[in-house]
């Protein structure tokens, strides 16, 4: 049976443009991407085998919650 692993990304954006105010992956802040762009980060996740499966946007705080999944590699 196929098993999955999940990745939760919380991205806070500046009101104009594609720059990040903060980026958290599974609850841990990624300071290296803080001045980067969200689309480059998502493309990197795609290169690593992650697929975006859900997105929730909170317009009041301009926050995005993205959920990714990929097949879990079972070590025997």
C-alpha cells in the first residue's frame, strides 16, 4: 500500500510583490528564504518530489498555508 509524507508551509507575504516576510516549514522558520520569493521555494520543493495538494489563504493577515505530499520511501 502506498504511504505518504506531508509538508506544511506557512508563508507570510509583503502586500505587494512576491517577497516573503516569514516562511515556516513544519513549524520551523527558514530564515534563508525570508528575502526570497515564494515561487522559487515552491519550485525547489517540486524538484525534491513534493506536490502541492492544498492551499489556504487568510486575506485578513495575508497568510498562506500550503500543504505538500510525496510518496514515502519505506526503508526495509
